[in-house]
């Protein structure tokens, strides 16, 4: 039986197109640990660049929002502080944990890889005319939860950490 040349071309094209859509490996693409920190700042940047009550700041968001970025340990600590804050209104911290500022308007951030995949740096640059002008280097400590990277703590230039901030908020 003879196959028409047009059918042969169509069959070849269908095979090629199918091969391009089928993934080479069954696993998901590898995600770098710094990607979660980049996503955190991209998602939360309206806090500092948009005027008005467009989006609540991270500190006032429910724990389920924190689950997208932070480890179970941090989310549990935050959930306790959040519950305390909603009940008593006094279990809060004074500065934004990702901007290291009470009023982070006009800042820029540069995300940098650390010496290993469990360390990511965020260099925050404050405007020259701000009271706290200059830079602050935040160190994100990452942990793998299943197949995802999560933020397990943040160290601040003054030697404190997010874990300490959350623990102190509960006192």
C-alpha cells in the first residue's frame, strides 16, 4: 500500500510537534532557593510602591498568606503572634520583616545568591532623603520542605532575627 506524500509530511510534523510538547523528564523543573525570596518581594512590593490601602502589609496578613513563603516553623510562630494580636491587639512587631523598616516607602531591593543554596541575601536600599538612608543586608536562611524552598528565618543587620521578633511579640 502506498502512502500519499502529503500524509507522510503531516504524520512527520505531528510527531515532531508532539515531541516538543512532551517533557523530557517526569520531574518538575528545579527551582532555586532564591526564587521564593524574589517571589516574596514581587508579591509584596505594592506595600511600598503604591499609595493608599491597596494591599495589607505582610505583618497583618493571616498565616495562610505566610505559608506561601515561610517554613512551617515560622508560620506556626507567626500564627501564635497573629492570634494574640487579633485577640489582644498588642502582639505585634514595629517594623516590616521583609523591608526592615517601619515606613519602607521608596526602597529598592537586590536579591543575591549566598555562598550556598540555603542562604539568600536581600540588599535593601533606602532613599537618600529618608531618616534611615543607606542600605541594609538581610540574610534569608532557606529550608527545603518537600520539593519547595521556604524561608526559615531572616537575620537583620542589628543581629536580631525574624524568629526573635516573633518570639518577642508573644512576651
